[in-house]
């Protein structure tokens, strides 16, 4: 006989059924009867308690007489037990031994590399279709993407490049003035911006601005099944979604980089004229002698590559995204991280290659 | 076409996620002019079965046939051709959020017929009118209610006349 008394409300905490369960484990009673005459009010805390008592009873074959319970409680207990627990649905989160975890991490790392390679293969195929003029995408989408990645990125690229240029000039000026070589600040800013920083900074800005957006867009399209709808319409998401994005960024990055080079040199000029009192003509004269076309085209070529890398990582992480809000967030984060890692790696490879080639 | 000719055949299909087998040895035939309903408790794999039938998931065993030809063993190009006769209405509508309703509904037409833009728009308007969405051609999916999105999805899923 289990006697229930007083108010059973969630605000008063959950009473533990442990005492009763212990009773059942020891000498199982013939049958269990409830008496709820003294019960004053109840909610799910009572139902939870009773389910935890009734279930072990059933397992042990102890008959349970629910007659004494209020009819509402009886109905809820029946409902809770109507559908039996699905076998294998509850996953046990066992803490794995350290070696297992290291092994799993390795396997996952390998899987992620092979996923990247297979995406690279798919993209290459799609580019092949594009070259043969067979790729299916909407040119309206491409134009819109070009506008978003290109023209709309101008304010932030202007700001970052101008500041980069003036920081270079400022840091350089402090050192160069010690040798009375302040005029060479123009060479410093010009070469740094045109060779490396224009492309790298634009790449990083676009990784945060556009790459993350691509990952979020494609991730959301996966959540809302838009990519499935495309596939079943016979349109490849690779051609329809990824190609225009890579094309757009690949086309816009060189232009943005050129613009960034120019703005960076202007930023340097502001410091050179304002702080070092170098005449503007002298500054641009130095720029003209130190920066040549090979340097400029090298930087622009790098920018095109960075653009493709940013779009690649954005689309890759977007299409890999899981189907939840936090998964889309992770995809955007991961896209930015991947982009920046790829840009810096490519930057290193370019530096060595250009050095060997003597450019 | 004969009245009772097999239209869609699912033979011996087993579906699984990893080691978790959802359904096994599934066998059924849908004949021409049939209205075929798949019923089951939630979580029993109805959507998953449909995903398998349009190639979004691959069965671990068994085969599906469309009008006698194997869909499971077809190459991607052949599959696309087969799927052109299939209309799918997704659970959440799955309209392309960057396109207007008319563009959404007209997209299969624009991609797979030689119709010009004005003709595509006309047919798209007709299909939207059929689901009671006349006048909503230039709305984006995000501007509509859930039920309206679903109806627009139905308009897009309608097989081409």
C-alpha cells in the first residue's frame, strides 16, 4: 500500500521514488495498491513519481492496482506507457578511453580531408561543365552575387586598406627617420601593399564578409530542403549554387585588390605628407620607381586565387552543414577559419614560388 | 497506357542509417491512376522512404523501378530524366527563398522547355491561380504564411502540362 498525501507540485521539488524502488528490489510485495484520499492537488511531479514506481513493478511481475489514483493521473500513466521505448533509440554516452578518442579524432580528420577532396572533385567537374558551356545556373544570380561581393564590399575594403597603408607608413617612418631615409616610406608602403597585403587583406575581409555569408546561405538552404528540391529538379547544387559564387568572387577579388592597393598607397601618402612632410610628388615618384607591373599583376593573380579559395571554403562548409540553427552557425565559423587558413597557406606557397621564379 | 500497368515498383528495399535499419524487405507496386497513400506512426520512415524513391538517399539493398526501368541502377543523367515526371512537395515547402513565387513555380519550365520568359510567367501564373494564389506572383516565400508557402510548393510540384 502506497499512501499519497499533501500537495504534489513541481515547485516543491521532485520526491525520490528510491525508497519504494529499494522495497521492490528486496522482497517484492504481492501487489501494489495506492491510496490517494489524502492527496491535495497534483501535477506532473506525481505522474513522474508513479511511472517510476509502476515500471519496475511491471518488470518484476508485481500487479499494480491503480484504482486508488485520481482518474486524470491514471490516464496520464497509461499515455506515458502507451508507446514502448524504441530499442536502440537511446544512445549511451559512454566516456571513451583516451586511445579510442585519439583514434576517432584521426578517423574524423581523415574523413574531413576526403570530404574536402571529393568536394574539390565535384567543383572541378562543375567547372568542366562551365567551360563546355553546359553548366546550369541563373545569370541573374551571378550578377547579384557579383554586386554583393564586389560593389557592396567597397566601404569596408576602403577602410581597412587605408588604415593598413597608413599603419605601414607610420611604423616604417619611425624606423626610417632614424637613418634619415624617411622618403623610402613610399617604397615600403607601395611594395607591401601591392605585393602582399592588398590581396591578403581583401581576402580576409571577404572571408569574414562573403565567405561566412555563403556558408550561412547554403547551410540554411540545406535546412529548408532547398538543395534537395534543386537536386530532384535535376539541377546540381554545385552548378546552380557553388559555381556562380566561385565565379563571382574570382572575378571581383582582383578588382577589389587593385582598389585596395590604390587606397593603401593613399593611406601611406596621408602619413608621409602629414607626418614626414614629404611632398606628394616625391612620394608618388618613389612609388612609380619601386612598384612595377610584374609586382602588380602578381598581387592581382594572388587575389583571384584567394577569392576562389574563400568561395570554395564558404560553399564547402555550407553544403556540409547539419540541419539546425547551431549547425549553420558552426558552418559559418568553420568557413571563415578554413578560408583564412587556406589564404595564409597559399600566401606562403606563393612567396616561395615567386622567390624561386625570381619574380 | 494500360489501366493496371505498374507505374512505380519498390522491390525488396532495405533502408538504414549506418547500422540502424529503418525498414527492410519493402515491396509494393503503384499502378497507373492509383492514389497511393503511405501511412505510419511518426518516426517510422515515411519521409525517408520518399527520399529514397527520388534518389536523395540510396537504399542499402533492393531496387526501385519507374515504369519498368530501374531507377536505382540508372546513371545521374537518366535519373534526372525520370525525375522530370515526378512532382515533389516538401514538408516545409522548400521554395527557393531568393526567388519570387512566379520564378519558383516557373523554374522547371524555364530549365526544361523552350518557352520564353513571358510564356513561362503565364504558365506559372496559371499554376499559382490553380492553388488560389493568383496575384502573388511577385511575392517572396518569406512574405507568405506557412500554408501559402505549402500551396506554392504544390504549384511548383505540378507536373508539366
